């Protein structure tokens, strides 16, 4: 029966809350200890009856009513516990942080709760007494046997399939077959890994078994494997049973090397696990086998290992293919990453549906039914099981009304007698979830289909509803993230671009198990009957009707109220008594732009833990909001009218998430009282009370990124130590910023301050800006920060020596920017000891080092072994760079005072092989020649080369660019003195070149390059810009046939274009600001030309005025033409010409 599973899960979680260990949180309820123990005992007795009741409720109304009463009491217990928790400060936090003068008197609270506990106990005892009348029993082992029998009765799959009835899995089949036929080495395993496991993952009914059957019976697979076995595992992972069934699968041994298939038989009647494993090991030994394990649920690694032991006997290349709904199953087995099966396209889903709905799958004689059927299929979202079920339901039915009824109905609500086996196929996945996960999943039924979930929002709601309980030192956010990841791995959610969504079938499963727990109110919902006992409700309004909150008055048990969408509708003011009636709300989301006021009665929601007012027009929050001691999440994003927060917002002592404009957070005085806050984007230190750095002392749970600015206002090292950054273990990124140098107390004090800001050892990113001390503290670069991955030192203008950062074992990126006092970089940055020389660094950036004169590395020293990118810029006094490590694939040298490029560093084999693929040289005013350094060495991997604004550069490499055999992109900009200097111009450029761009260079470079063009068979882009001396193409220059894009830009002396008719691949031609060009090429333009732009060419445009002239005839076939920046598509006929003529007239 729908909904009972939620009760089971809820009861189990509630029982855990009442466990003896958990009663410490309620220890002040000393006078109620006996009542609490009685409550727990009675609840335990009822829990034992729950399975029997859930089985009987399908047929017995009295049992169903009994369960509803039980559910009401269970929720009341939970409300009671939450009421006490919300009103009582947490004892773990320092007392001065918990001052909450508005909290109720503890004695009165204890008395009130004690009375409620007694009342609940009586109700619970009455419910328990009804067990005999209803015939409820403790099922115990009987239920386990029934479950096992149910498992045994589930249909067993086989390897046989009718491939003619399978649609849309051709590519999946090819992908999987390729994986099976690929060697272990080709899949990334060494030859010692003889057996490789391939998990195929997807939600129930998606076609995993069908795909596996297709693969299993593929002729290539049959030929490749000496032995194939198929075992249907299902829920009960019995190692002995599986070993026996696998052994039976070996009885027919197909040896592809022998045309006569031999059959051997053996007895498998033994139940001895050791004998079965030994026999299976012998039969598999030396054979390359394929084993399919279909429908696996087991997550017990030890059980898997016990079964797997015999399978290791297989020969190299053996594969085990596992189908499962749970990605974790594949993980515990090891092997390849899971192959995720996706839903079918609408086209393929229609093929499945049509094959089941029409005789012989032929719908051609029923066009109207075909039209309706395709609309039905769109609603299935590529779910083949649903397509089969509905197609079979409509088989041979030719009445359009039958089809329209299915189209209008929720297909997931069809009765079992209508061949609906969709939800049972999915409900099995739900059965395998833990109670906490069941609650988390079922809650999602409150959202509409296709809702896009954000991870943080969903986890915060789960926390607010009590679905997530603390576990040791692990934060509730981490637990919740783990829950969502688990649900993703089990195919309940799909991740996409950082967000999550549910397939329609999974969403309907959530609706099925949640039943009346979750109510979605849609447009016109007033005409529908809903359970007033619903606990979670959402409202979506897409029309222009008013949204009135009075309609929620009857739902007094609500724990969740979400007002979604409604961009067209108008929202009436929130009535003051709404929060008097919905006093059990834990989650309240009101994202409507026309909500501009929150009533002061919000303080009545003492159990509220999640409040979202983002995107509202709210101007001010009522001060009563600060009395919600239990509030965990407050969202105020994009509230553009909100100018300030309540003065006492720090009374929200349990607040974990405050999402609001950062400027408003900066103005919160004594923010340190929010000791549970998880994220704080920035803290601005001031010298006034409530804003000193000591406010951070108790904020030990901060995580993610923290920026601390205004550090010039910290007056001593002792004050800095009090921030206790070393205790903030969850911070991953820390930014320390000094903003105003004029307020700094002196270099020695600043050094003491930075020394006192020692971060936690687990920190991964550190940014220091504006620091004015002479030296960095000893902790920077020491082994105490071994987890650092990224360091940025910026505008630390007085530091003369860099810290020994090379000792950090896992540092991946280092940015040093604006350290003006540093004149040399040498051994001091590399460090000393066992770890040195930046063993893991990938990216190094040196920027704006005005006085840096030397960067040296001792010859033979192992430095930067993993570096892949180096950027050196704005270092005008740096005359020489050290040799470039062979691992670098991207090198940028910009505004550096070098007179030649660096050399390649020789490898241990004394060679100069390199991974360098991109080289950018910009504004190096002292660089005169490329004949020495990098470009004179073998750069066989170089693909991109850009040389720009090197105005003193004169000579090319001695052999030109020809030796750069992999070069595809060559860009030379503003190098006016650069000349070719080679005797044969044809040896200048490599044949691999695809993109050539030249700008502001002399004809002594341009003409030799143009003469090479005919040899550049791969060239697709040619761009000539600001070539002021180029008047025409040399006679020897011929554009390659496959050129696609040709640009002449600001070539003011160009008067004649090169021949283009033979350039059959040309797609785009741009001629801009070439005032002397008076005509297009004599022979015309290539027929394939798609786009032509002519701008700033007055002589040529004047000729286009004559629509019967030769120039007009040349451009008429081009589909897209732009003339003087006015684009016309389809330049055919006089209407288009008229627009050109009009513009010519206005121009003159």
C-alpha cells in the first residue's frame, strides 16, 4: 500500500532519536526519564508489529486506520522532541555564545513537555492494545522466509533475446562489445589483472538485461570467449548458490578452436562451498570466459570476494559483466568505471511502443492512433519498460477514447490488473534503501516533475526535516551530501551540470511511496480533495490567478511549505495568523517577487529550520525573526530591496547557512555568536567592538573559502592568534588581505600578525595580498601545510625573499604577483631536505616583478618535474630564463627583458625532447633574434606559436619554421623589423600549418610567407591585418585549394586581390578597409563561397551600384553578404541591390 514505506522509515529514525545514547540531549528532562523510557519501550513493541500491519492493510481497512493513528502519534513524538530541542540551547557551545533571553523558562518548558509525554504515552498504549483485536503479530523469522520465497519467485532472466524487438540500443551494444573485446592492457590494467569487471548501471526497467542479452549473443563475443555463462543473481546474494549456478554454466564448454562442441557433465549436488569453489576453479583455469551476473544488489565486499575467489582462475582477457541499479555494487567489485545506460530517444521509444501496441508493429493503417501514441510516448521520457507496458495495454484496441484516456492519465497509477509492472520493477530499488535514504527520497515527491534540484538546497531541507542526524565528528552537510551521492549511484537521481533531476518514472515512485505525505497543489487545486494530514506541500501556479495563503489554513500538520514558480501569478500579503496555524513548519520557501513583507508572527514557528525568501521584494525583516533559535538556514539571495538585517540576527545561534548579499554580512556585529555558520565569504576586520578578528574564534565549523580583509586593523600577533585559524579544519581556501597600507602599524607587527594567522594543516588554497612585512612566516612552506595545492602571493611589496615553497609535496599551482622587492629567485624558494624543488607543481606564474633580475637553477638539480605551464610576464629587468623543463606544454613570456628565448632542459638521457605544444612571446622589447633558444631546437609537439609586439625582433630561426612539424597555428603580430632571411622561401613554413595570421609586419616577411602558401595543403585560415606595405600578392603565391577563411583587414595599399576561383573550399571572404581594391578577382569567386563581407572599400562598393555589371554578377550567388556593416541574407534580385543603392546614396 502506498505510503506505508515512509512510515516504516520514519518510525525507525524516530526510534533512533529516542535511543538511550540520544537521551543526553534531553537530560534536563530529569522528571520525565521514566515516561521517556516507557515511550521508547511501547514504540519498540509496536515497531515489531509494523511489518504484519503493512502486509494486512491492503485488504483490511481497520488496520489501515490503525496505521494512520500510529503515524499521527509518531509525528507528535517527533514534534515534541523538536520542540524541546528548538527551545533549548546546545550545551556543547560556550555559554556566552548561547545567551538567548527570549527562550522560555526551562522549568516551565520541562513541565509542559512532561505533560505532553504522558498524553502521548496513553495514546500509544491504546494503539498497542488494539493489536489483539486486529490480529497483529510479531512475524519474526516468518517474514524473512516469506521475503526469501518472494525473491525466489521473481522471474529469472536468461541469455536469450529476440533482437528484432529491441530498438535504440545499437550504439550501446557496440560500445559494450568493444569494451569486452579490448585487452586488459588496452583498458588500463596490467597483464597481472586477468579478469576485468564491467558494471552496466541504470534504473530498473531501462533495458540493462536486454542490452546484456544482445551483447552476450553477438557473434564477435561468441568467437572471442572460450566459455560464456549467464547467472541471474537477484536480491539474495548467496555465494554458495552462485558458485553452484556458475559451475552449472560451465557444463557446456564451447571451444571456438574445435568445430565439434564437446559437452562435459559433472554433479553439482554437493553443498560444500569449498568443493564447489575448487571444482569451478578447475573448470575456469586457463580459459578466457565471459560471465554475466544479472540484477546484482549485493554491497558486501566480503561476500563478493568469497564468490570471486574461483573466478580468478580465468585466462587473461576474461570479463565479468554485471547489471545493477546501484553503482556502488560495481565499485565494491572493482574493475572498469560503470557503463551508464541512458533513456531511449522518443523515436526509439515509439518503436518499442508501436511494436507492442499494433499487430506486427504496423501502425500505418491507424494515423490518428499513431498521433496519440506519439504523444503518449513523449510522456514516457525514454523509459522502455513503460513503453512495453502501455503498448501491451493498448494492443489491438482501436478506439481513440481508450488511447486518449491513457494520454490524460498518470500511467504510473494504472492498476496491477492492467499489466502495469512498472512501479514494482522500481520499488525493489526503494526497498534496498536505508530508513534515512527512504525518507530523503520520498520527500522529493513534493516537487513537480522535471524539477531541477540544487544539492545544497535539498540537503539543507533534509537537515531541517530531521532526516539527517549527526554522526560523530562528521557534519550534517557531509552526511547529506553522502546521502544524495548514494541516491545518484542507485539511479534515483541523475546529475547534470552540477544540478540533479529525477526521471519521471522515479518521480512517480516517490509519489507512490510518499502517498498523502506529500501534496502538490497545482492550478485549480481547490476542486481536488487532499489529505489534511499531509506533512509536505508545494504550490505551483503558472497562470495569472492570485495566490492566497488562506488556502493552507486547513493543513495544520504541515512541516514543509514550498511556494514555487508563479512568475505570472500575483501573491496576496501573508496573513499574520498563517504562522499561528502552521506551527509545525520546519521548511518554508517563499520565492515570490511580490512578497515584500514578512509578518511578525513568524516567531511562532519555533521548529522552523529552513527559511528561504530569496528573490522576494522584501524590504526589511521583522525583529521577531531573530527569536527562531532553531533556524539552521536563512536564504535571502537576490533580495535587491533588502537594505539591512535585524540588529539581533546573531541570536540565531543554530544558524548554519546565511545566504545574503555580502555587503550585509560585513555589517553584522558580533558575528562570532553564529558559531555553527558553515560559510562566510568575507570577514572585514575593523578596530571597533564586534568587528575585531577575535570574532572568528568560535566559528570552528567554517568551510569552503574564507576571505579576511582589513588585516591592517589587527594590532598584534596575539590578537591574530585568537582568530584560531589553525582550528578551522573544514576551510579549504583562505584569503588574507591587507587593504590600506597607511593604517599599518609597522613591518614587525605585520609579520607577527601573519605569523599568528597560521591556518589548519588541511588547507588546500592560500592567498596572501598586500602583506607589508619584510619576510614571510616560517609556517609558509613548512611541512605543517603539506596539503596545500594552490598558493598566490600578491602585492607583498616589501618581501625580499620568497619562502621555501618547493618543500610543499602536493603544491599544484603557484602565482607570485607584484612582489616588487624581490630581485632574484634561486635556491631559497626550492627548499632543502627530502622534499624540495616543487615535486608536484603543474602551473607557475611570475607576474609584475619589476625588479627581478635573476632566476637561477643549479645545473643538474631536479626542479619542477611535473610542471606543465609557465607564465612569466611584466619582469622587464629579467634578462635570462632558466632552461624549460621537458614536461612543459604551455609557455608564455610577456614583457620580459630577455634578448633570446630560453633553452630546453636536457633530460637524464641527455636529450631535449619536450611536450611543449603552445608558445606565446609578447612585448619582449630586447628580443632581437629567434636563431638561438627554443625555436632552434626540436619542438616536435609544438602546435601553437604566437609572436606579438616584439618591435626589435629582426631574425627568424635559422631554418625558419619548417622544422616545427606539428605546428598548426602561427600568429605574428606587430613585429615590423622581422625579416625572412632564408634563401628559399618555400622552406619557411611547415606543411602542417592550418591557421596563419600576420599583422603589422613588413613585406620582407609577408611576401616570402605568401610564396609558401601553395605548399600548405592543410591551411584553412589566412588572415592578413594591418599589412600597410602589401600592394598585391607575389606572382609565385597561390592560395591552397582547401582554404576556408580568408581575411584582408586594413591593408591600405592593397589594390589587387589574388585569384580565388580555384580555392574550392573557400567559405568566407572578408575585405575590410582596403580602400584601393577596385574589383573582385577577374575570374570571379568560388561557387562554394557562403559569406562575403566588404567594408570600407569605396571603389569596389561603387562598382556594385550597377546591378547589371560584372562585379554584381560575381557576388549574386553568395548566400550571405555584408556591405559596409549591413548584412543581407540571400543577395538575389533587385530588392537586395536597392538597399545597397540606397546606402550608396546616403553615403555620398
